């Protein structure tokens, strides 16, 4: 597809790189000569220096022929106007990044009037991810599929766990009362592995398991990894993410305190979040953290604009015994290092936004009922977890999985049919309308028929 990206910041460049790898023709517009020159030197795309709200620039970038326009400049208003102009010129589909909480109540009206087909709000999406991560204090990340019916949770295996030092095919023979989940992926020494029956989980592995919400909760309770629910959270940094997250947590009746250094931001948060405690001060100051009772909080989330502050304060919170510590980092290559040093929950706003947009692009590229519905990247992009809906006219319908060809490095994790979640085996079939969750080490999958086919 012909895709026009307006805005060459971190998100724009990351999208361009991913979409080029998936075989799309990319044009990127940015006002900075430095950005354009650097992009032209490193990526196989057309880079144009100009203003995305200029008709001349849009026509030079052939917005009138674009299958998709993605506006991700630093300004919400600019992004909305870019989409409007591009659609008026003839672009088929428009995606805009809109981040300001003030636009949230009127967003449906704005989308309609500005001809925006899809809105991505990285901060709000990140806040939703963090709120899920707080549900299991021992888990690194939690991803959801099939409208929340299926969860994929990762945890660090430890000595004494019943799933350690036993071949996967033997685990349920030795632990007959263990609730059955699928062991979908294992991260070992920064490499992601898709395990088979003879695979043996070792202490220190990060294990990704998939099942329905009730079963996965019982599984962790059975192996002794349940923990007291998070009832109080301290947020460092009064960013947009903090605003969205605090709003969500307060609705969940969780006590929220926010430390923010900037007086204007602190005042805004106090006015908009009357149920939260707002503290003006330096969140990296250990004396301040101690005086505010850091050790008494069940959760700590580092959301400042500096990765180093989030990471160092996160380490301090871990040392102080806070049950659940989550930090925001904009650098993907930090994850493995931080995991090895005890910080298991790291959130990357850029990754959240990229996943959301890439999923939408793949759905447009497929133009199929069976197009990808949800997508998450695992272990710095080494693999993907994808959700598809099975189409009625595909050859794989009604055929036992053992008689189908499943693409290399792909695993059918779960099938959801009529609200019921099933870990599939060889005799199980895929039926029309099923939600199918796939773990794949291949990138760029956009439809279920790329994963399974009848020979």
C-alpha cells in the first residue's frame, strides 16, 4: 500500500521502519531538514521537507493517491488538519495521533467533522496497559484478547515452581490439579523461544502463559504467585499518562498519590483529580519518597519525561519492598537489561502506539473479515501475539488442526468460540467466527490464512 506519514519524530520514524519491512511504499513529510536528510540516508522511503498542512506539500507527497495517511506530528491540531486536508485531496484512510485530554469528550464529533478514521492516543492506551499490569503484582506484562476474555501474562520462573525442571508435556501429568494454560513463549537470556512438548522451563526464565481470565487467575494461585491486591499507588511525574492512569485507578477505588515538580502541572492535576493526593516536589528525592510513605504503597509507577529518573527511582522502590513497580522507558533496548536487574515491568509508549497503528494498517491491507484484530510485540519485537477472526469461506474451516499446515515459527495459542476459551489440540478445529490467538516469530502477518492453510 501507499502510505503517507506526516511527522518524522520517534513515532513517525519507527512506523516508517516497520511499514517498510512489511513491504509498503512509504512517503514521510517533516519540516526539519535534519530529519529528512537522516531519514533519506537510512530508510528506503521518499522523504519530503515541508509542512503537512500545506496543500502544495501534500500534493507533492501524493496524498491524493495515498491508501493511508498517518499524522503523528507533535501537535494534535496539526494532525487533525492534516487528516482533513489529505482526505479532501483523495486519501482513502486517515489516522491521527490526538493526545490532549481536553479533546477526549468531543472526540467522536471531531473524528466525524475532520474525516479522521482512526485515532491513536498513546498516553491513554499506555495508562490502560499499566492499569492491567497492576492487577498481577508478580507479572511483568498482561495483554488481552477477544474483548478481554483471554489474557497473556508473563512471569519469572523460580526454584520450586511446579512448572520448573519438568518437560512441558509432563507438567499436567505430575500436577493433575493445576489449571491448564498454554505455555506460549519463553524468554531466556534475551532470546524468545516458542516451546514444544520437550521444552524444560528453567529458573530465571520469563514465561508467557495464555488462557481465559478465570483459569489464568487460578493457575497463578495454584503455583503460589498470587499476591495481595494493589490498593494504593504512587505515581512519579504528572504527565498525560499519569492523568489518564489516575482517573482509571480512582474509578477502581484505588488510592492514588502523584508527585510532580512543576507547580502549574501540580495545580492542574489537583483541580482535575480531586480524589487524588497531589504532591509538588522532586520524585527522585529519596527523603521526599520516604516522608510520603513509599514503603506503604502497594505500587509505584515512574512516569517522568526522563528514562534515567524512572529507572533509578524504580530500582529504589524495588529495594524498599514495593510490591509492584512499573517504569516508563522510551528505549526498547533497555528492557532485557532492566529485567535482569529486577525491574520486570517496563512500559514503552512508543511501542504501544506503534502496535495500535500497525494493527490498523494490517487490517486495511488485508481487507478481510479475518484481518488482525489485536497485536502485541514480544521481547523487543522478536515475536508477535496476534488475534484474528476466522472467516466462513476459508479452506481451513472444519479441518482438524493436525491436518492443517501451520506456518513455521507460529503457534495457535487459544481459540475463543461463543465466549468459551479453549487451548486447542490436534483434533480441534477452527470454525467461522472464532477468535484465534496466534504467537508468531514472523512479522507482518495480516490474516489468519497466512498462518494456517489446508494442503
